[in-house]
C-alpha cells in the first residue's frame, strides 16, 4: 500500500540554524500539507500546497517557514532560523483530487537546542 | 470551523465493542464528519467519514444521528492496537486541499 515517507526521523539542530524537512507524498496525490505537534499538544495545521503554490497557511507559518516541491516527488519544509519553540513533531500529509482523505507520514521529530 | 466535543478519555476491554461519541451541535449542511486516530508516536490516520447515512468500512462504523448534531464511532472488537487518540473533525466537502483542524480528541485505553 502506498505511503507517505519523511526524512529524517529525528533532526537535532542549534537555535538559529536552518533546517529542511523532507517528505515524499503518495505518487498520484495533488495536495500536500505540513502539520506540527508540540509535545503533549494538539496537531496544528501549518500549510497546504497545490499546483506549485501555497493554497492556505496558518498564522504559525510566518516568514521563517517556506515550502517547496523541487521535483516530481519531494515536498520540503524549510525553517530558516530555528527557535527553541520550533521543537515539535512535523507531519507531512497528502491527498488526491476529489477526496478529503489525508494520508500522513510518520513525522520528523525536530529538536532545537 | 464548526466545533466538536469529545470526552477526554475512555476505556475498553479487549474484544469488546467501543462507542466513541462526538457532539457537533453547530454542524452545517455541507459539513462532513471525519474521524482520524493517532497511535502512539505515529502520524494521524484516517478512519472513516460520512455525511448523513451510517457508514461502515474495514476499520470501523460511523453512526450519525438523524439531526446530525452528534455521531458515534464504533469499533466492533477493540484490540490493544486500537489504543490511540481519536479525533472527530468536521470538514466542508470540497475537491480536496482543505486543512484538518484537530481538537484534543478522545484517548482510548484498551485493557486485556
């Protein structure tokens, strides 16, 4: 069964450093998403992406964040200058046209020191 | 987004049915009722969704009240693997691309 994959599973970085989190969505899907979950808190929407542009973003998704689909398979989330409060699990998801079902990856745990 | 209300936690014994309730009294006519779950240390996972009629799939059943102000996710025979946080989410039907707004969900504990 096709699945969403994410790399790395765990990323440790120093405050102020840039990080790129990578996702490979399910191959025929057209919509891509990033969510995050701070330890012990709710899953929060960050951004959705369709047709090579952002379709919606939350207030969390400020200028420090960017997303990109650099080729036909990868979908990335970049945080330019990480802060301590960016420490969280980051989940990538994808969905296909005509359905609202989103398929989530296993997540990347980001730890900012 | 219309709001949903779920109990914080529920317990069940293995092999027994589990009924997870969700109240959504402000649901609109275009809102679909979706259920996702999140197993420990994993990403959310789609379970089931419906609009007005009851729905069944290999994972669960969804019973929707006639007035649509509440729904119940039914796990017919709980297993230890079903221990997870279950989220009831309302979403307007679209071609795709709509975000999911997660609440705190119901933590289901399954015991032997």
